[in-house]
């Protein structure tokens, strides 16, 4: 995707096109309505609690087949003017779906085309529209036939029939289940897999398999996989439902039914960058594999296949996590790549091969007792399995005093449902030469959660810094505290015993506006989106590794013109920092990727690490009641509005570092810029620096755009150093989602739609009356034809009778005359009947045409009424809304010094002789308008007996003095470090500033007394 994307509809062109055709034409109104709905009704206005930001809830179907096109529908919040979709991998494109071949797009429907060279896997899709670029949603590129479920299929008697080798895209409704039928041949091993959580769904799927008689064959209450071998040819039914019988659009799934390959785990699960080695795949339906005796998961036998894999060796790849799976917060610290097995029956699911940090050593049996511990050389990565149940793996190694290692297990973070435990022992021999182990450390879960409730990074994988206290032998046990009742060979692990190598990884997340109350426990899905003049916050999390505690300087690359970033860092020993972006008043519309980078020094070398994106999957109203689902994202994108400006902007009046000292008082002028109809009072609250929490809120009335932030450091104890904080602002006003020109088009359309509805209603009434008249005429014509037919029949019968009589008595002139008269009467009746029949046909045609016109007019009337109703509703939604706005200020930089002076003293160039005095020139630089007296005192070290100095006061407004140091006659000669201390009072607080002085005391030769 290009880094620059035009996300707006050019309303000048749209308006021109619409206003030229604002007449009651049936062909125009649907197009116009569609365009209008795209603008106004494309998003559910989010309860008017915050400014709109694009948020994508669902894309359905959530995937498609390679080399095909698929129609999808979108749902979410604030998806106005969605003009395009952005995918995290190339080769996938999308265009809006048009309505019935018209020039107007169908709201939030797209046609996605997947190129034939796109590799299968989970990618991410985002919408691009009026309110920026949305959060990502998973979109699966598959290699099987795709099928979208059809209703009804909510009972075993009405299943959808599908073929093997098919992926079903569906959603479950509340309190229901979906049923699908397929056929399989005897001895065929069929795998049924349901993806839900893995593709951002809320659903916890349950799978049940029945035979054609309704007998249950298999069940999996944990979703995942059903594995069965057909005992005979026939049909089978699979039932899919949510574990808690929840449902709705958010409960979507992809159900794969087939006999393609499936990998349960790969061993070893890690490899060194640049290495080429043999790996073993364990799974099902792996062509060319061999069965593994007694190796099974949930009673289902596994197959084994060896493959050779070369790991990437470029530096960039070593610090990335290139995975087609969705990565949980705790797993964000991993580095690695995916592997898939390609076969004629399809491509397997991905398995992650993580990058090892030291040579890989594979577990060798027996190693399940201390006595049989496997000997290893450290550093290394020991890879094994918590298998069978109750398994304990022991390793033993030598270490030297002073060496520092990190002992860490990677298992749960590899996607394994394990709870690793580690025991570290010191091994010595007793008097009998027998080995005895003494426990040094037990390692349990790592409870460190640097992301809070929104991005919980706690893991059950333990880690410990092992500082070797003495040369000797050490032993480590690793086991799974969960693995006690059922054997599972997929419980793989990495036991990393590595040299301490300080490092870090970063994750960046967009932050929503500040909550209205401090104790609010909402967790919002949010995206990086800036209006002109707006400042937004991003949180950067630092996964510190191997005792790295230094500063991490943050920067942002790829920002468009008009967007600036406030320089910041993650301070030493801290795990997060806030990063602020600000859009200028002239910032142009833009959407594109940006890169957040962290740089840190480790000795003479510099570490540079790119931040990985993070996102909340679903908004949670109270995370104390409902856990937050979060994950890593594949990229990080920013959107800039080309339509809107922020309702209010806040910043310090000057862009500078604001300085004062301990006990000082600082007044920072604040300026506000109000826009639109946000003229109400504004509340300002300091944030971002915990010691400033007690600072009172500032109320700025609606008649002013300035304020003064007063910081009294006698009350708030801000420590010495450089700090950054910001202001949280809250105000209210009327928010207009449309510009005046856009609103004019909307109102014009609503008026036109109403007029059109009235005209169609009138036309329908007139045509209905005409149809009734035509129907009445047809009825009269039908009656006349019937009467004429009766007369024709009577005349025909009379003629036949007259002919018979005349034939029987040819000489009777009266009978001949009667026959002639009957012939004439019959001909006249026949002609009349024909004429009336033709009239009836014409009347019938006219009645039919009138009826069709009336029906058509009635349909147009109903459509027009519906359009008018929708237009009125949409116009109502487009009206200004009362909105409470919360926002951030531009960050404010603060510097606190130890005192309102700088102290300097001239170090004496000559030594101080015993019994002598020396003058030391002292200068103070007064800061922050401080003018009061300063008292100078000498603080001598304990070993400096015989050195002293009288107190000296630098008077008010003066800056220089001479401080006299005296050495007694018996002062001990040598070099001394003296402290010259300046004391002062500021706002009734005692402050001191120290200045070290190097002084040499020289001995004086004395004449011996007689």
C-alpha cells in the first residue's frame, strides 16, 4: 500500500453531481441515498461519549481462498466514508461493492481479490475512511474451497451440506447451534478445526460430531480440533456452538472440514539464527510421515515427519516476530518465524520456530532423576517435552564463580498450556563421594505485568538471574505443574541458560482520550487518529531482558508533514512511557505506517529495536469484571483527518523547558484554542507525573483562552531532574459530524426525498384509480361478451332449426324465408360477438397494464416512503450532538534543580601551608529571580583535622564572596576533598548546594628548639 492514501470523499464533486439530479427520478434516489448513508449512517455513533474514531468490529466472511474474489461486509463504529481496505500483506486488494451495477457503493461492502501468489495464513485488515484507519481484524487467506453458511441450519434435520476440503464461514446466534453435513469414505481420517479466538472472534467454540443415525462420535468442548477415522462410507454431521450459547455478529468462525495436513507441534521449537538443521513435525495427515508408536494427543495417534529448515540470519529478522498466528501480550517478547508444510492436499497450519539465544541442546533420555541428569555445557538452550505426565527433566553443568546466567523457560509463551517450574541446586560430594544437592532457588510464574489490564504481559514461564557464587557443579530440574493427569507430547519447552545479555523489546499501543473519572475501568479499542490541532497519546511498553535497566530513547519515523512527536524516553528501571503526537492546524489528510524505535546504550554499543504494535480486541466496560482480550499487531498505522479539527487544543504558552528549583513556585501560562461550538468551561488536570496528582484542577471559563498552572514545590515534591507531564482537558459542546457544505447536501437530499415520496404517493393513487377504471371496463366488456355469446348461441340454434325445416319442406316459401332471416341473425350475432371479444381483449390488456402500473407505482411509493423515512432519520443523526470531549495537551517539559543558584568556587592552585590561610573566590549564579542571602559553610572530611573555615554570607542580590580556609599548625599534610556548602531559604524551606574543592596541605619545616 502506498504510504499516502486519500481517505475522503470529495464533497464538492459529490455535491455537484447530486444537486444536478435532485429530482424525483427512481433511478437516482437509490444511488443518492446510498452515498448519503455512507456518510451519515455508515457508523453507529458511539453514544456521543467521545469524538468518532474508526473501529472495525467484524469483517464477514473473515477469509477467502487464494486466487479468488470474495464479497465481505463490515461492521463497527464510525466507519463513515470507508473508501478502501488496508491489508498487512501485499497481493490482497479491495474495492467497494456497487449497488446493482449503479455508480453508488453499497455501504460497508467490499469485493476483496486475493492474488494467486499470496501465501496462506492470517493477515490483518483495516478500514480507511473519514475517521482514519481502524484497528485491525484478522482475515484468513486459505487454500481450500470457501463456503458461507446458509440459513436455516440450526438443527440436525436442516444442515448445510459441504464437501471435504471446505472451509465454512459462519456466525452463531444466541442459544442456537449450526449444523453441517459431509460425507467421508471408510478409513478416511477427517480433521475438523474451528478457528474463532484465533481470528479475533468472541466465540468459544464447541464441536460435536454425529453419524447419520444421530449417534455422537466425537466432542471437543475446547474448540480446536476434532479428529476421527470414518468406520464406513456415509454422511456425518458436525454441530458448532458457543460454549456459553452466546451469539451475534461478533461470534464468527471458520470451520475447516477435510483431510489436509495438521501440525500439532515442532521439535525442537527453537533454532539459532542462520542455522540449518533437521526438525521433526508431529501431527496428522502428514504425507511421507511415519506413525509414532504410543504417541498421541487426547487418544489420537500422531505421525512424525522430518524436515530441514534454514533459519533467517539477517540482523533485522533476529529481532522480529514474523508469525501468521495472533500473538498474545506475554508472547510479544519472542523472536521467531512461522513454518508451514505444503502438500498436495493443502498447506498446514503454522507452527512457530523461535530464535534461540544460545546453542540448542536436545533432551536425551533418561534424565528424569537427579542421578541421571543430562550433562550440558552452558550457555545453551535445552529443549525438551513435559512428557509423559509427571515428567521431570534434569540437567547438570559446571559454572565458574562470578559468571552470570539467566535461567528462563519458554513454554506457555510458545502457545503451550503449561505451568513450568524450575529448581536450581548446588551439587557437592559428601565424605563418601556421593553427590548431594542443596536447593538454591525455586522458580515459579513471572507475575510482571508491564501492560496493566489492557495488555497483560504476565506469564507462567519463570525466569531468574543466576549469579554464580562459587566454582562448582549445578543442577536444574524443570517440570510442568499442570501435567499430572494426562500425557501430552505437545508440551514442549525451551530451558534457556544463557550468559547475561541485556536487551529489550518494545510494544506501542494507541491510547483513548483520558477517562472522565480517575477510577474508570473501561478498556477501549482505539486507533492512532489525529484531527488538525489534536494531540494524541501512545503508550510504549518495554520488555526489559537480562537485567537491562538503562534509558531507552524513543523516536518515531515516517510521520507526514505537519505531525510532530514530543521527544521522550523510557527512564532507567521503568517499563513504559507516554509518546505524544501532535497535528498542526495545516496538517493534510494522510494514512500510512509509522515506526516507533527505541535506542539504548549498553557500554559502547547501541541497541536499536523497533516497537511492535499492540491492540485491544474488544471494548470492555469494566475490566475488573471482564478480562480484556489483547494481542500484538503486525504493523502500526496512523491516520490524519482531512475534514476535521480538534474541538480544543491545549499547550503551554511557550515551547520551552520550564525551570525552577526545589521549594520553588512556578507559574506556567497555558493557552487554549477553541474551535466550532465548543465554548463551554474547560477543566484542566495535570497527569503523567505522579507527584503532581495533588495539584488542583484548573477551571477555565468559556470567555477566556488562557490559564495559569501554578506549581508549588513546597507542596508537591517533584524531585531534581528533567520531567515531562501533560494536561488532561475536559469540556463540552456541540459536535457536527458534517461540514456546512456537506450538511447542505444532506438537508437538500432529505427535502428532495420527502417531496419525491409525496409525488410517488400521488402518482400511485392516480394509477390505482386508473387501474380500477380499467378493471371496471374489463368487467363490462366481459359481461357484454358473455351476453353476445348467448345471443350468438341462440341464433346459431335458430339457424340450425330453420335449415332443418327448410330442407324437410323445400317448397314452403315461409320456411325458406325463415332460414334466410336466421342466417342473417346468426351472422350479425357472430360479428357482434367477435367485436365484443376483441373489445374485451383490449380491455383486458388495458386493465393488465393499468394494474402493473399501479403495482409499480405502489412499489415506488413504498420505496420512496422508506427512503424519505431513512433520509429524515439520517438527517436527524447528522444534526449537532452534545458531546463531552476529553483530550490531551501537548507535553510540558519541566526541569527541577537542587536550588535557585549555581555555585562555583575556584580551586586553589597553590597548597595551603600548615598554620596558614587561603582565600577561595566563590561565585553564585542566581536563578529564577532568587535574590536572598546565601550562607557558605565548609564541610571537611573526618580525616581533615586542623582545617576550618568561618561562615560567610553572600548578601542579598550579590553574587561573589571570598571564603577563607585555615590550616592549624598541626594540620596533617596531604590531599583533601573539602565540601563548600551553600545554604539558603526559599519559601521557608532550607536548601543546600555542595561544591567539592580539592586542597593540598603542605608541611612547614620547623626549627628544633634548644
